[in-house]
């Protein structure tokens, strides 16, 4: 297996940049059209991308779909589709800056839930990091600040859903390949979103069809870059750079959508990222000691 850490880092940087553009496009389209419709069309292209990849692998679609844990795989697909809808809704209420500042806590939720769900040991240092991270979340949410504190729970719900999705990825990976999980993610999500989104169809203007096409391309392109990233480098080496999606998305929010970066958001996000990086470092150290 190839191991090129430098190339992997650059691929992860490119991945986060493309996903940040995707988030900006999602915010624009969801502010004018129903969230379910936007996510549905995005999933149509995503499913086509997944099927195209599956047909190029040995064994084709049948091999990609083969699993002895179909209910867990299907639940993963439904969970990710729901999480995307919730996060896109967060963009419309809070914007990119504050949504990503809260969402970035998901690795800490993964660490907190890895014990009860996967049976992994979580030491006191990681629990301390989790606590520091959630202090950062509280600083951003600012309980008692009125309407904003309520809306800030939307990206927090999205982060929790995505953390559960990530844990289920690790769970199914014990018996299924990444190609199989990717296949179920795209196809189940497409079926679910079509069943819901088709009822919210709205005519779309020609310019926005252009933006929608770009959204679909960035979605597929971002996933392709991520796949290549994990093909050439160890996940523990490149994962810290996934945090770059937050500053990239925040820059788009500020420059394109005219959002503001509040001091409390910056302080809270810095605490969360620091705690997350410490958690990743501890995980890497634990793996090396095995």
C-alpha cells in the first residue's frame, strides 16, 4: 500500500476546500429553494457517481452491494442524508461561520461515544479534551442569548448525527470494504431523499441550475479527493488537516455572504479545534503503542 504523507496532506487540503465551496453553494440554493429538494438533486448525482465507481471495480455492482449487515448499512445511508439536510438548514439560519464553528466538535462526540458504541477505552486525558471542547461549544452557543442559542442547536444536532455516522463507519468496516459502505451510502441516501424531496419540487431558474450542477460536481469531486487521500496516506496523518474546512467555509461566509466573525465564536472554535487535535494526537499515540 502506498504511503505518501505529503501528497495525502495536499489531497486533504484540496478536499476541505472543495467541501467548503459545496457548503457555500448549498447555503445559496437552500436560501431560495426547499432544503429537501436541493439535497435530493445533490444525491442523484452522488448516487450516479457511486454506481459509476462500483461498475469499475472487480465484481461490479453485485460485489459492491454484498454485505451481511444490510440494516446497519442502510441506517448509515439514512443517517447521513438526514444529517446533510440538518446541516444545510443550519446554513440558512446561522450562516457558514457559526454553523461550522459548532459542527467542528463532531470528532469530540466521536471520542465520547466510541466507548459505549464500539467498546473502545477512553482515558481521562481524552475525557478532559472532550470537556474543553464542549466548553468551546457553550461559548459559541452562549446559553441565554435568546434566539441564537436555539438555532445553534441545529449544527450541534448535525454534529451529533455525523459523529454517529462516523462511528457506524468504523463498526461496519470490521466486516465490509470501504467500497461497499460507499455504495450503500450513496444509493440508500438517494432513495430516501427522492422519496421525500420529490414532494417539495420547485421550478429552478437557469442560473441556479448552473449553481446546482456545480454543487453536484463539488460533492462528487470532494468525495473522490477524499478517497484518493486515504489511498495514499494514513488517516491519522491527514485527519488534523480536515479542520481546514472550517476556516475555508468561514472565509466564504465572510467574503461572499457578508457574515461576521464574533469574538466568542473565534474563541470557542479555537478551543474545540485544540481539543480535537489533542484527541487525534492521543489516538495516534495509542495506536503506535499497540
